[in-house]
C-alpha cells in the first residue's frame, strides 16, 4: 500500500476539495500540528500543544501542502521516473501524516463533543481530497509510465534498473490508483467522489453512535447482593467506575467488553446477567437516535454501487482482490470448512452446560447470557479449572514485563522507560518506552495506553504514529498499543483474564511488527501489508504467553508474589481447546455475515433481518451471538478497513498455527534459528514482497488447514 493510500484508508475509515484550499498554512505559528515534529528521537507528536480548534485548519493546510507537492510532480518537464514520481509522491504526504496521526489519536482516545463535530465536518472533505489525488490524470499518467517500465533495464539513461522493492512500490501505487478509480471517465469519477464523501460521513456517524452507546449506557448495581459471585477485583473496578460517574457506594458495569465479560462469567444474578448482556449486544440497535441500522443499509448500497463503477461484481470482490485469499469464494471456503466442526463442538458445549444446570436443579434452559457462567462451571468439572484461580496471577504490569522479555529473546529488543515529561503524552495514563537493539542503538518508541475512559473507543489496537523508512535517510518508527482495561482502586494492581492477557500479547505483536521493520519506503513498512496477512505476526506471538519462561517469571500472585503453580499451568494446557466451539462460532458468525452482506450486491438490505436470516440458514446455535453484531460492527461499518475482510483473522490463523508448529518441531518456542527466519522473512520485510513468498521463505512451504484444525481441537482423531 502506498504512503498516500495508507493515509486514505485511515481517513476513509473515519471517513472538498472541489474548491480552493484555505485556512491555516504550514508556516502558521498558531497551529503546531502541521509543522515537523520536534524533540528527541527524530521528533515526537506534539500532544502538549493540541487544541481541538486546530484540527480542521491543520488538516486543510496539510491537504493544501500535499496538493502543492503533487502539482510540482505533474508539472515536472523531465520524463517520469521512479524518483521524480513514485518517491516524490511518498514525500508529498509527510505533513498530512503528521496531522492525521494526532487527529486519529484524539478521535480514538480523547473524543468529546467539539471534536466529534470536527469529525463530521472533515470526513467528507478528506474523502473528496483523496479522490482529487486519485483522479488526477496527469499524476496517474506518470505513475502508469513508471509502472509499465518497472522491470526494464532503466527508465531513463540516468535512472538505473529499479530494485525489487522499488518495483513492488511502483506496482502497488499503480494498482491502488486503478482500484480507486483513476481509469474511470469524468462522469463516473464525479459519481465515485460523491459516493466516497457520503460513505465517509456515514461511517463517522456509525462510529459516533456506537461510542455514544458505549459511553452513556451502564448497568448500575445498587446493593451489595447485586455483586454476588464477582471476584474482588471486578467489584473494586465496578465501584471505581461508579464513583467516576458520581455514584459512590454503587457499582457500574460499563458497556465495554472488559467490563461485561467478567460480569457474565461470574455473576450469580441471572436477571442481572441478562440485563448486562442485552445492553452489550444491543449497542447501535436501540431504535433511537444512535440506532445504526439505517446507516448500515445505506453504506451497503453505496459500497455496492462503487464496486460496480469500478468494474467489480460486488464490494467483496473489490476488497479481496489483492488480499491473500484473492477471491471471496476462497475466503468463504475456509470459513465454511471450519464452521461445521465448530458448530458441532458448540452444541456439545451447550449440552454439557445444560447437564450442569439440570444437576443444580436450576430449572432453566441455557440462554446466551448463561453461556460464560455455565462454561466456567463445566471447565471446573471437566478440568478442575476455574478462571478465578488464574486471574490473581495475571497482573497487567507483570504481563507487560513478560512481553518485553519475549521481545528481547525473539528479536533482541530492550525497552527503556522514559521519565514522565520526557515526551508529551495526550493523557496521564499514557507511558512511553524507548526501544533499543542489542548494541544499544535506538529502534523506536512504544506508547502504552491501557485503560478505558470516557471518549475512548472500545477494544484494543495498535497504531503507528510514524513509519520506519530509509530512502531520505534513516527514520525510526513510533508505535502504540491501546487497550480498555478497567482501573482498580489506587495502589491496587490491575488483574486481567486469560483472554485479555492473550489480547495484550496479540496487540504487542502488531507493535513488534512495526518495530522490526527494515525497509526503504515508508508505504511498505511494518504492518502495511495485506489485510488477511497483517494478523499473522500478531496472532503467532499470542502463543508465547503460555510458555513456562513467561509464566514462571511474570505470572505472579498479586498478593504473595508466588509464581503460578506448575500444576495449575498443566490444567490450563489440558483445557486449552475448551470452549473453542463458542469462540470459533461467535467469530465466524460475524465473519460470515460480513462477507455475505457484501456479496449481496445491490440487493436492498434490512440489517437486522439479514443478520437473523443468515444466521438461521447457517445453523447458528441460539445460545451464541455474533462477536460483533451488525449494528455495532465497527470493524466493518465504522470504516472500510475490515469490510468483507473480517475473515482475515481466520485466514491469518492458518498461518499462525502452522508457524507455531515450526517452533515446536525445532528447538521449541525460543529456538533462535526459527525466530531469525520469522524476523527476516515476516516481521522485517513489510510489504516489500508478496506475503505468500515471505511465508514460504520462512516455512519452506505453504500452510494448509491441518495445523489450524489441530490448534482448535477440531482435527479428526
């Protein structure tokens, strides 16, 4: 993906320039967001100088600067060359990326009413700006000339044969422009631009509606009896959340996964479990001002029309074309191969839970709000394992230290904490580390923002504030990890579930992907790879959480400091595929609905009805809901990034399972030779090579489905 395209994807994911640019200029001393970053380590984001009022003018100034740079490219009288066209286009977006980085951090982590108004105003303008660039005929003609001559002996007498990385970037740039409509006629370009602007507006409204439901909706517990069954750390976190809402003496179950799932697992109050569950699964589906169903229907219609304009049968065909899957049919084939055994396993899990409920004399039929609670009871009966035994050993700060140990052992990185105030941060919760290599040389910075708060979107994610590059001199990367753990009482450690610990290692894997990057051009750096490949490096690193080297050193009891007992670890290992039916079905329900929505073409869609009928046709167990129901599916409708692409996690997991077996077949998880191959052929190369070629270079062959089925416990005995 080109540097420009990487920017456009982000903006259209939140997500005119038909008139002249105006407002602030890059030299405006009153607006610090456009200027090159100052400070240590090649400059850092100016979070200490951010004002909401500056974002709109800064974005417009950065767009103006990029258009001016593109104007110089197209006016160049010299024949098109890689340097005066492709490399120059790389340089053109620097100011825009700086502004967008800070803008993206604030819209994702520090949203408030005034900023949401800026988002609504800027989303269609940014989309129109992207179209103006993609539809620039003179620019595209120069790009096409470089692309067509990319493998020739030399583009000009002065220009040597392009390197393989330059050829790759020329191909990606050309391909991305074509896929964005560069070859359309003028009327079609105008229609496409209108569609993109409208999609940007709708996606912004979708995301803001969802954030409003997650921020405003809460279940308040008013009596101590309402907390029956909840572990002490969950009770303490709920008390803190209530106090923050001005409700001291009560307990707040917030509308986020990190708050809801522990409650559903441990609460003995079935009536309250149902209330909390309904609050969570009905986000964006409440029928009021924040209902997302009408927005989804319009988004789907516009995406279908855009695909037809661009020459594709459906949006799904457009989305998957240059992913590893290549076609929606191949993605569906993988999902359907896993779906049937997952449903069989889920039905077995429900039968086990119903048997427990019957033995208890509960007089109930298992419902979705019972699943996590009764799954824990089954795990205790089958494996003598209760997650409440594990959680006291999973301290957030100790796990972070374990991640650093993994990074050092696999990749040679050390993390040095920066003193508070050494670099600006956007919230007191955020801490920063310098990352260095074995020789002590600076590699990059890692920002960590672990806690939920008002105005922060839900979930966990990695961001690259600055991509690594080398073509105009070495530039080191800046990456961040963001989570939504619920803070406990002051001075008390934050304890997390095993699933949350796995998520920590997963997102840190994305950060390491960025930190390992060793490429020339920033558009090819780090995680700028195919959507169904980008999750592979992060998913494979999840496996190191369960290694003895991590658990013995860092899974320490928060009261006694004792390491997690080896016998408890053995029980965790025996139960590693427990509840895999549930996990796989809730994910695949979302992935299959996503793909089928986008294969429906221009058929009018009622989202709730389509979701219900599709899941019925698939045979979705009624005790399980999609991990992300359609009205809250931010991956797909809060932006374009994972639309018709949520399957990517499963596709990447086929590689993950096979790659992990490369370690287990060799010297084990810490095998230096396998780790070096993983870094050399996967983590460091970014998008400089085809991902399938990179994987084959690492593994010596392609990955099949067999390792995936073994990992999930679905392999036939």
